[in-house]
């Protein structure tokens, strides 16, 4: 009942205010993360159970036309940024075509998060289709350690992908690192040192328990400040101007070309400035990464719904977006079997 009352009040306010959309806490919602597949070619220990997960049937996954139509509709409400995620988005057979369809809607800021395994083969086509930049998940620079963390991955292919992304102009290249005690925390400074050589954005992401897998409870937690302290040993950190509602708080090490960023969903969460909603591969619209609330976009799309009905669904998702996540309130969040369900 509370959610329904908030929706009604929100819609009335929206009619007076017009676009861009704001939620009931005054946050401008202009960013949509779209998981284009729930499949992945790696089984990273903090993301997926060793035994794997149940995948949606292909018929349950949104088509490229369905995704592009939804993006086109919500763009009129003020959407300006779309990020494609997975699973591993480059496993989707028509990913390049999907990129082209989304770009044709007029979205200027179109990015993609990938593990990089297939990037060297696809970077050029992705750039031509309309991808502006990529985030590459890479938790270690050591081949054997990479193989262990990903349960079988080949780091050489990822490094080739990073190089190719640079060559074709997918700037800036962002590298996402999840520091974990006893696993890769000894490489925190090594990653930061890359910014002296290249204009990379190295983003350290606090580990968060978001999946129901056997390794989840065994991985330790490094706080943002602990990570920052280790990075600052390389040189003085200068805070960069914060732009938009992104989660990363960015700094430049004195003398470096690139940037180091710190994303802290646990110890210093960024909910107050969160500007995004998430669309799962199976067509569920989620107001928050760690919430049990889902609105069924796929059902509307496949029942012949009008653009106005889809517009209202998006507005409803914005209206019920919570003030913050429920990571510390386990009774209100049941958890995911893996992050590949929603795209991290």
C-alpha cells in the first residue's frame, strides 16, 4: 500500500515537473544498466557457485528489438546513459546488432562491462556500432592466480582485449578490481602503478556478499580506507571533481597519467546519489541491485502493451526506488544465486 501511494503521488508530481525523472528522494534517474545475458564463460569465485547456476531459456531472454524499444521509450523520460552487462555480454550472439539498435535510439553514452575474454576479437565492431568505452573486470595480473580466481580463465586473452580497446579508441579504459585479503590484496599497488604508464582508470571495488555460493562467506572484506591507504603509499592522492551519480570516488596519484577510483558499497555506500535502474536479461526491472522488488517489463512487451504503459511501468520503478540498499538487512533481501542474474 505504501508503494502504491508513493507511485500515485510521484506520478502527479512528475506531471507538474516534467522530465528528467526524479525519484521520491530527489535523485535524478537517467541511467539504465541492461543485463543482456545471464551466461558467462568464467566462474569467478565471488560471483558464481562452483557448480554453476541455472540459466534462463533463450525464449525468456529479451530480444534486441525488445531492449531497444524499451530504451527508446524511457529515453523520452530523460534517460541519457546505458551500460550493457551480463553475465558476459560478449557471449550474446547479436551483441553488435543490439549495440547498433540502442545507439539508433539517440543514447549518446553507451558503455559495456566485460571480462575481456572475447574483447580483442570484437572491440573494433563494438566501437563502430556505437560503444563509447568499456569496463574490464580483472582482479589479478598473475596468470596462475587469474586462473584460480576465475576457475579456468586465460589472462592473456584479457590483456589482448585491453590492448585492442586502446587501439580502437574505447576511452577511457576502465579496469575493475575486487581486492580480497589473501587472494589479490598484494597487488593493490601494482594495479595503481599502471596509471603512471597509461591513462587507465583503475577502480577498486569493495567485495560485497551478493551471491549464494559456497565461497561467498569465506572471502574477507577490505574496507575502502584500507585500500586507499595502500595506494597512497605510491604518492599523494588528489581528489578529482565528482561528476554525475556514479559510484566511484576518483583520485590521481601525483605524477600519474591515469586515475584511481574507489567504489565502496559497504563501508561508505553511494545510495544517496544513485541514478540508476537495472533491467535483467529476463526482462525484470529492478529499482535497486539489492532489493526484492521487480517489475515485469517482458510481460508487458509480449502482451502488446503500448508505449504509454511501458512508460508508466518505468515511472513506477522510479517511484519505489528505495533510499538505500539492504545489504545489512538480510531479512529484507533474499540474495542472488549469482551476480550474473542482474549484472552487478
